[in-house]
C-alpha cells in the first residue's frame, strides 16, 4: 500500500522533473512500473526506465541509446527465480540463445543475493548490455541483445502493468 501511495505522489509532483546522468548523456525518467506476482499481487520490484528523450513508441525506443533500467527489489527472491524469468522473456522475444543464457548466468557473480532493497542497474548501449549491482559491473558485448533486452520490461509481450508504468501510459 505504501508503495502505491509513493507512486501516486511521484506522478503528482511531475515525473518530468527527474533526470539522470549516464556517461555524459542526460537521461530523462520515462516512467516507473511495478511488477507484481501471483494472484495475490505480491509486489516484487519497481523499475524506473530512463531514456535520452521521453517516448512511449516502441520503435523509437528501439533506436534510442543509452537506455537505463533501474530495478529496486521489494522482496527476497532467488537468483534462480530471476534467471528463469529472464529466460522466459528471452524466449518470448526470440532472443534465447546459449550465448545469452550463459551471459545472464554470469550475473550470479554480480548479484550475490537478492533481498528487499537490492538495486540493480541495466545499461543499454548500442554495442553492449551492462549490469551494475553491489558495486560490481558486468559487460556483455552483444549488440543484438542490447538492442532487444529492454523488451522484457516494455515490449508488447511484457507484463502490462509494468510496461504501462515504464512507458508512462497511465
């Protein structure tokens, strides 16, 4: 309940006022989404989506770089749960390959434990996907993955509530 009140407050003060610097690029907060699980709507994480310019057009977003997704976990989950969810997303968007799965498996070395308050940042450049967590960084040099991985959160097949928040459609 508190999280929902904070979201309402965030949007009422004007989401346009939030921005972030990323390697000399000014990024604007495009939107914030909430991921819930099970029929009981248990809050799992909130995700903020930053872009060089605000957009809800998926074709335009595809070509914008850099992009950043910051995830703040609202409950404890296992790395296996995270990996399984990411693998399902890779399959939905036809980017499931052994190379991509292995790269994500290596994230286990960066994210040692996912508990309430764990924060991860995923940075999308034209040529690479960068994960930052717990003061550590992992770079995946894979332009195809970097161009498509954001779809797991904001693509047409992603969670509706999460996508609508991150694309500021609500």
